[in-house]
């Protein structure tokens, strides 16, 4: 709560990031597949046997991936050191693929001991739209990749110990802990460690990072044509005027990193992308439907303006409940994500209402 209060007081990027992290986190039916990201390991026990088996197999595959990449080693916990806990996260990709990750509970890390720098740059939404505009104007090709378990590639400088995951402790070695040799999802420095590895490898492929946006990398072919790579953590798109050069760079990237080849880019950061008669159309309709469903607004009537005409929200004199505050912040975070992606027309309304996210009233929510 102290962190939220500080972020509210300071405002700006920190507060916006705090709200974005709460996007679509309010759910009524946790076992609805649409809410799979909110499941816990205990929720799997409530699923039918065949579905349980599928998810348990995905958990085993995740552990095998960690072992294959030498992410950890079993060891005794040194005197005076504490372990960090972990949890399982679940997701279903747009192609139906089940994804399970073992995630460290990074909030228990100690600054200066378990981590130092944590900032990791990602491509900005404005630049994504700019590049897609170039794609439409110049009729470029756009290829997409998803780097599998991206965070597991980065070596750790710090000495970090983690508990063995619940339900998968090694028989006869339950007293041992995992010393993390590489970054794992959930660690505060994980995204930064991956980005450093990505930046290093792209330099080997002839890419240079754009100074104005550290999530964009550009490579110039000897014939003068450019290949542009956009990176948002492990989501990658590659584009440019020459399809042959794009496929060559994509092939080199896939040789270096284990990826899912998504072919022509149809979706990026929950934005659906369509190519039609020299146009590139982007929308977040599916994401918006999820938000409407989760906040009980599926049958709501349309409004001509984001806020009622002449409405001037006032600060709430009372004290908001934790439930209302959580719901309000989740809603604002979800709308911020849409605003940044494809709906700048709601920017004024959303940022106005975001001012009251630390202590909202029922009127603000309505």
C-alpha cells in the first residue's frame, strides 16, 4: 500500500505503470478459461481429469525447459541466506497452446543483495503504430516470432536461492533448494537480464539499437535496404522493404534463440493486425470484449462520448474500500492499455479518471 501511495503522490510514469500492471485482474469466475491468468495451482484440482492432465504435463515441460537451459542447481541453503518462494502461472495463447511458467515471487527479493538495476526498455506503442503505418505505405512484409522462455537465457550475477516448486519436489532431496544460475520469470532483474542478452545477440546479427526507442533495432543490408526489428520482451516482429532480407534475419534469429515461428504477423501485444487493400488495420476488439465481460458490461448501451457531457469529477471525501479500489484500478489499467494501443480518442477521459485511482468512489466507478 505504501508503494501505491508513493506512486500516486509522484504521479507520472510510475503511477501509470502501477495502474497498467492491474489491467483486467478483477474476475468473478476464476475457472472461466478467459480468466486463466488468474488461476493458481490449486485451481487445477477443480478441473476435469483430462484437463488436469494436460496442465500437469505443461508444468513438467516447463521444469524440463528450466533443466535443459541449466537455470538452476540443487544445493544446500548457505547459513544466513533466505530463499524466495515461487508460484505457477497459466495462460492460453491465441492459437490454443497451453503455457505454464514457474515464476519467482520477486517481491521478497532484497535490493542490493538479490538485485540492483531492473529497468528494461521495450518498444513504445507510438513507434509500433508508426512502423505499421510505414508497412501500409510501402507495402512491406511483417514477420512475427515468440521467443520461448526468453528470461531463462540471461545469466545472473547475484547469488539467489529459491524453494523447490510445490508438488514437484525431488524425492529424497526435499531439504535442498534451487540456486538460480539464470534469470527466471518473476525476478525483479529478469527482464533487464534478457534485454541485455537480446541486445548483445542482435549486434552480432548486424543490428543497431535506435537511440530514440531502445526496443527498435535496425540493420542495413549491403544493398542499402533496411530490416527493422521491434522487441517487446519476448514478442518480436521483423519488417522492411525486402522480404528476402527479412526472412534471412528471421532465420538467423531462430538459429540463436528457441522461438515459435508465427509467420506473417496477425497479432502483436493483444492488437489484432489485418492487411487489406494496401491498408493495415489494427484493433483490440477481442481484448475489449474480455474487459466488458469481466466488468459486467457486455449488455451495456453505447455512449456517444467517453464521459457524460459537462461531467467534472470531484475527489472523494470518504475512504474507499479495498475491493472498490482494486476494481477501479483494474478497470483504469485496462482502459489505459487500450488507450495506448489503438484508442487515443479516450485518452482525456481515462487520464482524468485515473487521478482518483488511489481513493475512488462509486460515482467514479460508474
